[in-house]
C-alpha cells in the first residue's frame, strides 16, 4: 500500500502551503509547489508551429490486463491445456477466433480494428515484458512503472516528467511552450509528477467551456484521508462564497466581463477557486490561452477520415489528444488511461468482460490513428500495464495477478508487423515461480527505446535512475 497523507502530513512532507494543497482539487497539476499562476505559465505562451513535432502518447491499462488473451500465443500448446474455459480458439474459419499475426501469436478478436495497422507495418508488439520487481500489488506496481524505478518507493518524480526535462528546447518568445505535457485523466498520473510544467485535464469541453457539472479532482486517493477531504470541502465552501462576492464586485466594475466569466466558469468547475486567484493572477495570458484552445472547439470537433471513437472513456481521451495535436499547441507527451482489467472472475474468452474492454481499447486506438492520418508519421502510441496475469485460469474462470505482460507500439515510424521479445514458454518449469509468464524484456528497455529514438532526449540515462539504457541492444521498434 502507498503511504496515505492527511492534509497536515502532506504539507510537512512537501512544503506546500495548505491553501495551495486544498486548491489542487480542481485542476490537477503535476507540480503542486506552484501557485495558481502556473495555469498562465503553462498555457499562456504563443503556440509553436507543430510541423514535424514529435508526440509520444502513453496509454496505461490499469488493473493488469491479461496479456495472454490480448496477444494470444496460440502456437504454445500449453495455452490451451491450462485455459480450457477462457482460451481464444486458434485461427481458422469462423468468428471469435484468434486473429493470426505470425503463425505463433495472434490478436484477440476484439482487437480486429488494429489488425490493418499491424499488417501495414505500423503496429509492433512486445511480449513477455514487465517489471523485475516481484510485487503483485496494483498500487505498488503502477507506481514503480510510472516512476521508472522498480522496487523503489521514494522516487519523487515520474519518468515522463524526466523525459520532459530532457527534451525541453528552451522558451518560446520568452515564455514556456503552450502545452508540452498533458494528461487527459481525472487525476495527476504519477508518471508526470515532478518539476516540469504539465496539466491533467479530464475533459476539454468542461475545461474550456465550463459545460456540465463541476468535477472535483485531486491527489490520488491513496494519498488522501477522509479528514483531509472534509477539510478541503469546508475550505472550498468558504472560498466559493468569497469568490461569489468578489465576482459580483468585478461585474460592477465592468471591463471585459463576458470573456472573463466564460473563463472563470471553466476554471472554477475544474479548479475550485475564484477569478482573483486564477484570472487576475495570470492576467491576459490565461485569457488568451483559453481563447486559443477554444479554437479546437471541442463541442463541434469532427474526427477526420471516418474515425469513430468510442463516446466515453479512452475514446474520449484520445479524441481530446488528437484535437490538441491538430491544434498545434506544442503538445509533446500525452497520457491517457483505461481501467477495468482486473479479471479475477468470469473473464470470458472471445466474449465476456475482457473482450468488451479490449473492444473499447482497440476501437479507441484505431480511431485515433485514423483521425490523425498523415500526422501519425510524427506520433507514437505506447501502451502499458503494471503486470500480467496467471498462466492458468482460476476456479472462478478468471485469472489472478501475474508477472510478465505484452505492450504495443503504434505509429507511422514504428517498425511494426512483428512481435518482439524472447518467448519464455508456458510450461510449468518455464514460468516465473511456476505460475506466471516470465519476463524476458525489462519494461524500461521498451519505454527507454521508444523515448530515446522518437523524442531524442538530451540525456537518456536520466530517464530511469539507476538503470542504463544500451542503444546497441534496442529492438529496433522505431525507424531511425
């Protein structure tokens, strides 16, 4: 379990003022030591030209997806022996069978939308990949993967924040780039934690237009207590009343009120603060930034090339990312996640709970790639999950927490059409601890290779403290 903080503990451990701690509940910020004017600093610069700008999109499958049913080793006879109720039928005639990739591995039938990208050489898969740490705790394993330091609990920053630091090219027009790092998630992902500026915004429509009911955001739940939440709620109520009084005073003073109110409604819905702390602190920079982002028009955005995103969840997140890539806001690293993979019971095979989740996952990734079209030449999507699941099905026709897993790399410059990695085998003596798929590729080698060859960080050795990346051992996932 992660350490839980009450409000006062968090203040003592981080040095953040209680006022700022409470206010981070609306707009989830990577660096919680920054005052609210961070919004203007992160968004307020003139957007650079996107032409040829590389973008990395990370998609976290939270809950430990069953990689053996996602990327099926149908050529390994043991797979069918130990998964009699949940195995996917071998490739052949008829529906609901494995989609063959190379004669040994195949896609779950729910991932059919991704098959053309594999056949065209733009989707690569790495199997038997994972963390060398042996934990089967979701919370610890996710933390270790997002910090890039397996087994180390006190790492202060995330690997994507370190990547931002190593790819920074200085300021544009004397100010930071508009939006280099963005998480389209409801909470700050651990991977973005650290000093580099980035934003976590769960819904662009609400952020830009204040549409819909207010949404509370905050630190991950494992770092909160009920007492801290109650304190935050009480302070929010007091501050909202004060905010209303100040807003009424601002209305009497005139000025650019209509524009200001539109911005305030969006910020207050997400940030839980008032216009004096956000709008007035950032001045015209925040106003201009949001006005610029509104050109993306999330209410009327029409995906290109016939792309059809799932209307909720990962589909909505990736549609937001595509919008911002097209809007040329300087986006460099984006993060999205999708949960629901912890299939201990009634997992199903070609149909069922896992199949339904994979269907949304595959449709969302395929729609994103179709929507971007030629711009996928500069985009790489990297998928990940904290660990895999047991080789054998359990007594509830599901699978339990395992070890190695599979990940995907999708993009125009990906050396796809291959399943990479050394296959360890599924026989009992080949398994990790006699029960799990063994790891033959450290996840840091995959993440590091993609980051290094796609975004060219100044110092690749800074990405994963204590771990050395060896370019000579790269698998060749990205064309160089």
